[in-house]
C-alpha cells in the first residue's frame, strides 16, 4: 500500500470536506444544546403558569424532539446528503411503522387528549375501563391506577378515553345513597325520627344541602327508607359506614326490626 498516496488523498479530502463536516458537527452540537435549553425553559414557563406537570413534561419533550429532527436534517444537508430523498424515505418508513403500531399510536393520541383535556388529575379516584382506583400517573401511552387494596393497574389510554370516565373526586361533595328497611308492624314515624337524628348528630354530614329521609318503597317484606346525606368527598365512606352501624344499633335499642329473608317450614304428618 502506497501510504504517500493515502496521505495525499486524506489531505485533499480534509481540505475539500473538512470545513463542511466540521461546521455540520458544530451545528449538531449547538442545535442539540439549544434544543435542551429550549425544552428546559419551556417546561419551567409552563410550570410557573401552573399547568399540569404531566402536560408540561409532555409538551416540552415534544418540542425537543421536533427541534432535534430539524437539526439532524440541517446537518445532513450540510454534508451533502439529499434531504429530499431522506425525508421521503423517513416518511415511507414512518407510514409502515404507523400501520404496524396502530394500537400504540391510538394510545398516544388518547394520551394527548387526556393530558390536554384532563378529565382527571393525579390523585383523583376514578372508574375507567372497568377498573376503579386512584390516578397515580397519566403517561403518554398508558394510565396508572392504584386500587384501594394497593394493586397497581396499568390501562392503555385508548381504553380509558374510549369508555365512560367516572371521576369521584371531581367535586368537593358527594351524596351518600343508602336504603334501610323496617317491618310493616314497626312505627314509621319513630323510625324516621331516629334516622334524622343520626344524620343530624354525625359531624361529617353537611347541613347544606340538607339530608333526605323519606319512605321510598313498600316492598314485599319491608318498608324501605331512602337516606341521602351529603358529605365532603374524602368523608364518603366514613359517613356510609358510620351511619349504617349506628342505624343498626339504634333500631335494636328502640325495638325496630330490620327484616331479612327467612322461610317458614311446616311439617304435616301423613297417616
């Protein structure tokens, strides 16, 4: 091998392509740094504007990758690569990948919708996709819930966005719907007074809106009262459980029966 010719070729190649390659590398490094700085600034601005943390991170990262794509295309153009053909190839590859990843793209689009419209936030207790739990995190492709028994559920965003979303934490108050039955031989007026007193004495039951206690149904074996107190959302189960227990105790103390299914068996002796 003639090293002299190799060195000469490298010298000529360096003189011919060195400046453009060096400038392309400089553009790549400067563009990468600029994209990172813009991402950081954009994220801080959105957080100062009190936007959701997930939305701020997602938008900042999206801008970062878009800027980085422009930088790479610019660098390729500087070193002599025909970007038109390159963009066409990337577009065709993107189309093929899009067909192969339809489910993931659907999850991505649903994630964008969830982040933008925010039907729930981190910490809300929701029922989505047939699962109930507290929202831990809304990611680009999935939503993470924690169930009351501390199980971690990961749902595809398309399942969340494509179904009914029930947000139990969206408002500050909730109505607790309960039904209590008494026997037909019991004193209705007395039972109603006991139910009203129980609600009035519970510290978590709100005065406004006023609770409702009324006879709702004359059932087959019981007179059913509908009991509907209002409480703050965090106290929902406290009120539900406390009132249910207190009703049983007070009804027993006042000789008011609570009917339950039972069957009488009559024996007949056949001669």
